[in-house]
C-alpha cells in the first residue's frame, strides 16, 4: 500500500473518526445516482469549442455540484432537449 502524506493521513483519520457529514441528504444522493447511471449509458461522443472563460466557469460550477464537468454539461443538454431545463 502506498504511504500517505501527513495531510492525507490526517484527512483519512478525520473521515474515519466521523468528523465529516453529508450535506445533500437522500434526495441529493438519488440525484447523483441518476447522473452516474445516465453517464454510464452514453454511447455517442461530440466535440465542442467553448471559450476558456466559459469552460473555467463550468468546471467551477461542477466542483460546487460535486460532479465531473462533462457530466454537468451532459445533464444541462439532457434537461434542455427534454424541456426540463430552467435557469436559476
């Protein structure tokens, strides 16, 4: 097993000691499970060009949401084409 750095070992210990709590609850968990299931079902690839700023903002938003940025983009497109996309 790879030896952990000090900061990694401290983080692991804090997780094992129960110092961390989920902030999303069951509803958020179910939502992310749907994202994962839909991501696994992808069978077509596209290429798209975005401005560097838009991509950076997408990546930042995906970090806030706790999902990969490509999954976020796919989710936005999916919701849009099914008439379920709404701006916040």
